C-alpha cells in the first residue's frame, strides 16, 4: 500500500516485495534528512531523480535511441522517458543521495 516502506513492481504491477526476487524493481520510502544526519559522512548531495538523470544525459541518450524507433516503440520510449524524469511522475517523487568525503569531487550527476 501507499504507506509501505518497501515496495516492489513487476511487469508494471505492484507485487509483494519477495514474490520475484531479482526480477522485481524494489523501492522504499527513505527519510533522507535523518539518514544524512545519522551517517558519519562529511558531505552529501540530495537531488530528485529527474534532475539526477538529466545531469547524466538521459535526454540526449533518449533522443539518440529514438532516431531508430517508430510507431508504438517510439511512443513507449517517449512515455518511459517522461515517466522517469517528469516532475509530475517519478522525476520529483524519487530522490537520489550521494555521500562522499570532504575534499572529494561529487559523483557524476551530483555536480551543482
């Protein structure tokens, strides 16, 4: 349900978390602020999935792949890109966190 901490998705449907281990996509609700506070790390960066993926070049890659697609395959490709990155879909609700030592460069996708 919506309040469950650990969730699994298989074939675009929510399923029990251990129903298809290794085949389901797992996600969980995380209190990132508490995690950052509790970890002995000197630097952290928190960002949304959409921003993270855009910084890694998802749109350029999606456009390159789209050139060889047509019809239904292209429609699915465009919909998948939107689902992963758009603020009204997974782009905002899902977050990513990087933890790194003081003086180190932030990992790819976490540059400001």
